[in-house]
C-alpha cells in the first residue's frame, strides 16, 4: 500500500492512530522535503488519524549502527538519529521514537553488550537536549534475546534511561519482547509504569493479539489500575491472510478485552490524544 492507502486502511479497520516505520516513507527518510512531510501529515489528517510516532528507526538508509566500535560509523548513525528526531517532530506534536532497531544496536565486532548499552546511553545523552527542544520522547525498547544482545529487559532499559537522566528519554513495553523477563507481567508494569510511555501489543510469536495465547488481560488490567494514558499500538510480523484482515482482527480482539474489563470494573484505559 501507499502511505495514504495505509492510512485509509487503518481508519477502516478501527484504529485512531498510526505508528510509522521511516523506511516505509523513503529510502532516506530523514531527507524528506518539507512538502513531502506535509503530504504525509495530510494523509493522516484526511483519515482523522493521530501520528503516534516512529519505530524501526534504522532500516533505511543502510550502513548505520549505534553501538559499533567504529567511531566514524557510530558518529554518522547518531547524526542521522538527530535528523530523525526532526522528522518525528515535523510529523506530530509530542511525537514518540521507539528505539528498537535490533540489528543496528546489537554488540558487534568484539564489543560486549555492556559496551553497547554504554554507547546507547552516551548517544542518547548527547541527543536528549535536541529531543527536548523538539518535544520528542525517545523510548528505549527492551528486545528479546533472540533478536538483540543489548538491553533485553525493562530493568536494563531503565539503566539506560537513568544514565541519560532526561525527560526526553523513557522506556516502553512490548509484549512480544518480554521473553527475558523473570517477574510476573503485572508486577513489571506496576514497578516501571511511571517510565512506560508506549505499549506494543503482539503475541510472543509475533502474530496479532488473539492469534495465540498471550495473557493480554493481565497487561490491560495492570495498565488500567496504574492509570496508563498513552497509546496501545498493535505491532505484528505475520500478515496472513493479509494486512487489513490482521489489523481488523487485532483491533476487534483488544476492543473486546477492553469492553469486558469495563463491564467488570466500570472503568477503562483512557484514550491517548497526542
């Protein structure tokens, strides 16, 4: 789909916002012109969609890596990150940037995971003032160990967040990426909720919510009890039989769980409005 077609499909299947992978916009997304950025905004506005922000930040252009021992490549990568902050800000006020990017942050070429995490802290510390200036929040995403060897749990993500020590850097919860967590999900959410600014919903195998047996009820109940008021975002990696059907079924499943919770408790997760 083109981006306007994707926006139409998102609205048609019941969503209120869209989270953008920059590589879907351009092979060099940070170089999008002002008119091109305004065109992306118009596509979202025409469907009444909010822009939740950006994720999968470094699938394009090629050759970037945030934690490599190669200082020149690392410098080029963080400079590009700074330009992506501007893209996020231009597409939405109070935008989010989910720092997943497994291949572009894994420890490589003899570096250790601890060195990788330190380089993430160093790079984010340098960019935090610019993110603050542009009203962008960068979210350190824990990733499952089979995807990445740097920052695999919320505790490890919070070490980075605390090292940076800026309101512009927080963390998020991705249900697919809780594989390395050892605490119960409701305890994790209770402990880290003040710093969780975004939630990705997906099954452990990457399929849509409701396609397997992940306990989303526990997650939604814990978020509601804690007063979570940010986005719930569906992120999937299996689009069979097709993207629109997967999006519709995922949305219907989550809405159904929310409705069941509201009938039981008389309350629900407050809808986010960036």
